[in-house]
């Protein structure tokens, strides 16, 4: 069965966006393990807001360097149209996600956003968490985990420290 992997940049105080929705604090000076990660996934899950941000980035020519073509699932109850090749998911999310996990393919990257992450974490559908912890305190913004309904135990499986101070942490959900 395919795994769902949260893969995100996060500030040391656990924010995935600054107070104005900015992510200019994320390091982009090197790969930080993305090239290897992209060999493991062929599908990406994102919520409406994350989808809209990535579409704006693509329009500005700022795609994620080295990001391969993936099957994109956009979780939204309001969108009626997405770019060609992307798939809108609404209704019974748990049922659809379980169906996708059982389908053929590589692992699934849960890119964002925070609401979708909480929904899938609470449904116990996420298998791994890979965080790139940036050495910055934002003080406020959008927290990575909101509205988690119960305790979720994790097992640290890998760490990597970079000269920039970024620390990569990989956890298995147990």
C-alpha cells in the first residue's frame, strides 16, 4: 500500500507560513533532500489554498526546482475547475484517500495545507512526516498542526543537519 508523507518546511516555532502568508523565510540555496524525496513519490495532495499558491508560483515561473510531473489531487468543497490533469476531491475524503492509497504507484506527498493535514492526521491516514525545520522563529502565522483530536505517537527514523542550520527530521507514525 502507498504511504502518505507530509513533507513541509516549518519554522522552529512550528509555523508553515508567516503572519501574512509568506514563506520567504524558507531556504532555497540547495536541494535539502528534495531530489531524493521526489524519486519516492508520484502523487501530491493539496488543499485549495495550497493549490492556488502553487498556481500563482507556476505563473511567475517559480516552480519547485527538480519537481517532477505528479498526479495532483486538489481537496476542495468550493473549486469547480482545476488545471488540466489535476483531480478535484470532495465529499467523503477518507474513502477517496483510502482508494488512492490502495491504487498502484509510488508514495503520496501531502503538501498542504494545514486543514487537510489535520483532517488526514485525525483520520489516521498519514504514514510519515518529513519536516525541514528552518532556524527561524516567526512568532505567529499558520501553525503546522491545528485541531488534532487525539495524541499521535511518532518514531524518529532519520535526522540530517545542514550547514545553514536547517535540520531535516523524518518520523514514522506508530
